[in-house]
C-alpha cells in the first residue's frame, strides 16, 4: 500500500543557470498553471498521488475535482482523497489542463456529462489533456479521440480504437496537447511528457 501521509518533501534548492532564461520563464509560467485532477472511488493510488505531488513540485496548482465537492473518495487500496470542487461548478476557461487517473474511477467519472464536457472543452482549447491506464475511457466519452494517437491499459484498447483513436502500445504517446500512458510503471514518462505539454501551452 502506498502511504502518502509518510511522504516528506526535502527542501533542497536546485540551481538554475542564469543564462537559461527559457527554463526560468517556463518555471514561472507553470507556477501560474491551474490543473484539474479528476477522482472518484476506486481510483488507482499511484496514478493520483504521483501527479498530485509531481505537478506541485513544478509549481502548478492542482484542484481535486469529483462528482461532489468536499467529499472523501477512496482508492482501490482504501487511501482517501477529498474533493475540492464538483464538475458542475467548474469552467474550462479557468483551467490550463486536466489529469485523469486510472483504476475503476474513470468508469464512474465518464457517467457525468459535466465531466466529459469539461474534458471536451479543455481539448478544444488546446490545453493539456492527460490520461493514464483506464483514464482514456473518459476521453472516449468526451468524443476527442477520433484521428488521434493514444495509448491505454491493454484491456480497453478496443474502446479507444472504436472511438476512432490510432492505438499505440507505448509507455507514453503524445499527440499535441493529448498525453496518454498505459499503467503505473509509465508514470515517470507520463508526468515528464505532461509537464512539457503544459509548459508548451503556458509559454506559447
């Protein structure tokens, strides 16, 4: 079981070369980024908490979004996370991207029209749409996969293909603003690619 409560970030300063103005600019822009993290019961633990901390490490602001606000949702292994806002109360114009983890949560998330509309609108605006494992189920329901390159957990490969995606079995597939991965083992690549995609949008 992954015990997030024991995670203690180290305050180690990381020097940035004064001559690397692009790196400094990107870091500053990511500090302004606001990302929606969708959750529901039976989410995959690592696929929520790894991006949750990794994006904050880059300075981005993560907002936990679910069907109901201020509600506790439990992971596949019973680890709780509390939502901050509900799908019905958010507007895509106020966010720079969305992260959709896997587990069984996406099967619940996709049932909410406000959730899939939010993903559709974020994608239409060219903002970051990142989904891992079973997360692309939500992309299928949002109607944004036609003609796009994507990957997922192998068990839902047919769902992506039937939604019009060009499926690839790879740890990370990036199609412009769309970032997808297969499983928890892919999380390092997933987060690196998602952060790069977010930075590209933020500093464009």
